[in-house]
């Protein structure tokens, strides 16, 4: 009964849509019928009603799913007519994620607006953030991964050479491999793959026609690789150095954070704070790298026997975000993982 009560509270909190009321009261419009997105979310409110109302809506939408999660974990009580109060005990932090998701559902499908609300972007973000203060379990990891995928699909984030992003995602087998295999075996696998791609690049450089065919595979190749080693070779080189010369906890943390952040940071170019920072890098991209690195450290510390402290995760996040901004000087596959590993080793 407590769980059902929190689900109801979550949905009701989530269904509160200030953007809709701002549109009706301030401009006399229905945000679900106007604007680029035609919804009651913060971005549409910002464009169609005004900055102050959009920001206010964004803050409220960010907090309401988080508030539902907080109430579910802490418990609450209601005053009744015949008894002092009716108490509802807090529930498991992992189970409370469902309460937060119901709040997001309320935001997207509010009952009094004929189930047409916002897109849930801000509400999901707020829920993901507060979740980390209460649990870093496998359930939370799966939830946050789902949030990232949903946000990227929703905002139609476009990848340059998308297939290579999925190939790079496969590189997670190297840091995660430490959970099942010993260090020499992982080094051997990385070294063999590095040699294969290194030789492949040399063959490309010596055979112009073959090189042009490779560069024509836009899903796999980049034009800058015409006369330079491919990103695959450079990534494997960086991974080999990090795994071979640095401690296991630093190697796992750096590679995990770098691989994931490199894939999702593209969202900062167009969708999330696309404010130019250094060269072609953006403020949004830097913030995404920073956030992913912290998440990586927290989950490694919680879900593996590796001692990644919050201090190390925070330091690594700052270093990685900074070095990523300088990747126009040296390829990020080399600069970011090796540079971060060196600085963390000197500090810790």
C-alpha cells in the first residue's frame, strides 16, 4: 500500500505542468498547439512565453520527479480527521526509481491535459541526479544508461561515422575485463589488436587506392585519417599505455570514463549548451565529459572491488574535461586517457 501511495503521489507531482499555465495566463495560448515542439516543456515555454517563464518551468520540471523520488525514499504522512496522521514508510532507493519514472510519466501524460504534456527531458535529468545520492546499484546504472539513450534519441543527436562509435563502445571490454581476467591477458589482447590496426594503417598509406576506398566508408572512417593513423589505432595505443603502465583502478576508471564520455559528448555540440568554448569544443561537451567521469567513478567504487574514491572521481572528471578541450593539439585518444592517468597517478 505504501508503494502504491508513492506511485500516486509521483504521478500527481509529475503531472503539474507550469508551462501550460504560463502559456494560458501570460499569452493566452496552448503550448501543445504552438512552437517547434508543441509541448508544455521548458524549451517550448522559453521560446513561446518568455525566458523567465521558461527557466522557471525548467527548474520546476527538473525538481518534481526528484521530489517524488525523495518522498518515496524518506516516507511521509498525511493528516486525517480521526487520527493524528497516517504514516507511509520510505521504500528501497532502487524501488523508488519506479516512483520517479511514474512522475516523469505524469509530466509526459498529465490526465487533465488529455495526456499531452512535455517530453520528460528535464524531469529525467533531475531524477538521474538525485538517484546518485541514494544508490549506485546495477539498477541505477541501468536507469541512467537508459536516460542517456532516451535523451540522445529524443534530441536526434547525430554521430559522425556512427558505426565507429559502436565499435568504440565495444572497447569497454578492456576496462570491464579486469573484473574477470588478469592484467597480462588484457594487455596481450589490446597489444594484438593494436598491431593489427597499425599494420592496416601502414597498408593504407602505401596503397592510395585502398586508402580511398577505406575513406569512402563514411560510417567507419574520417577524412582526417587520410594521411594519419586511424582513431582505432590511436585508441588502442592509448589504452595499451594506460593498462600497462598505470594501476588497475586508474586504468579502469580512465578508460571507462573516456570511452563513454567520448561517445555521448557529441550531444554538447547541438543540443546541450552548444556554447563554443575552446576551438570547436563546447561548454556542453565539457560538462558531459565531467558528469560521465564522475558517474564512472561512483559506479566503479560501488559495483566493483576497485577503490575509486569520490575525490579521485572528481579530480579525474575535472582533468578529463579540461584535457578534452585541448584535443585539437593532440588526438583525444592519446591525450585524454594518458594525460588523465599521469596526473591522477601524480596526485594519488
